């Protein structure tokens, strides 16, 4: 276990050591006070992939900020679009009624 001294800034922010931020690769952490009164900080996995009954999707166990969701949505759409060929759509023209 590694102990670090953290600084609480006037705006309420606490900066985690760079090594911790790199190792856990997340921007979301859960802070909890345990039974002994100690503050425990844990990284949160922000996105979980699941498959069930032939369907697949993403689950955000701790929620997600709307802007971040939009960025992920756009990124996924670009990846899907890059893998598909554009196809032309032929429609029948209806005559006058």
C-alpha cells in the first residue's frame, strides 16, 4: 500500500498523484467514509460493456456527464460509419393521385 499526502484546495478539490491517475485511467472516483472514520478513495470503472440475449450495450454504473456521453456517441457513430459502405436508395415515384 502506498501512502500519499494530499492537499485540499480552497475550492474543495484534492489533486491525486500523477502515478495514481495514470494507473487507474479514469476521471471518476468514489470517496467514502468507512466505519473507523477514515476517508477511502476508490477508482470507478466508468463504462461496462454487456451482452445479453443477443443484444449488446454499455452500462454506466455511476452515471455519465451529458457532454461525455455525446462525445462517446459521436465517436462510436464515426467508427460504425467508417465500416459501412454507402448505398444508394432507389425509390419508386408515385404518379399523381
